[in-house]
C-alpha cells in the first residue's frame, strides 16, 4: 500500500512540475522584451518665445527598453542624455549654436551638473496615445503623448510629434523676467523616432 501511495505522489508531483514548466513557458512565450537601437533612434526639439522666434536641436536617447505582454505594451523606460543637447539652427554660426547648447545645459535650464539625464517611463498605449511620466529636474510630469507604436517579433518603433509642458519643472530660463514683454515658453515641441530591437 505504501508503495502505491509513493507512486501516486510521484505521479502527482511530476504532473504539477510539468504544469508549472508549461505555465512559465507560456508566460515567456507571450512576453517580449525590446531594447533601444541607439544608432537609429533620435529626438529632435524646438523651443522659443513664439512661432517666429525659436530654436531647434536634438538630444540623444542613451538607453531604453519596453516590455510587451500578449501583444500589448505594458511598460518601458528611456534615458535622455541631457549632456548631448545640440542646437541645429541653420541660420546660426557654429559658435552660436554651441553657445546656445551650453546655455541650455546650464543652471537656467536643464542644469546637467545636477541632473545629467531625464527619465521617461512609459505605460500602456491606447487610442494612439502613450502614457508617459517624464522626470526632469527631479520633477515628474505626467502626459499622454500622441505617437504611432508598432511592434513585431523582430522589433518595434515609437514615432510621433508632440508638445510637452514643463511648467511644473520650474525651469528658470522660462520664468518671466521684469521688463520682458515676452518670455520663452515652458512648452517644448518634440519630434520622436525610437527604434527598438528584440533582446
């Protein structure tokens, strides 16, 4: 009788182990992870006082990843290297482009000595909008941004043009100054092209 019980328990144990392995395998099968393709990803920016007075440039995305489950985007995180801020205004000579970039990296704007990176945490993608939390200057800014998100077994992409309001970050350079008739707006425009590849 004891032998029969031992055999029965062994069978049950083997079945449970098999089920557990199958469940883990199915979970992994339905979960895909992607990492940033830095060479083919870019982020452009535009900021200024109005539609006539503004500057343009770019900044590098240093790292990033997203996780998909059952074909749906569930999470992701990207790091924006603020030390790579560049000005690309075609009408400005190189020295002025470099001067503007240095100004944007300074205390009046993104203060890269203290905040070298901005962190972008992404959530779900629904109705053409991506849930994001942007941490800049130590402040979280929550905003759903309009993008086109496409994912396949080989890779994924996030592409879009949108505005981000940095009012909550209290950037010194966008605060109205006494005597100014117009100040730099806290709303910056971005042109995003993120390319990701499977791990």
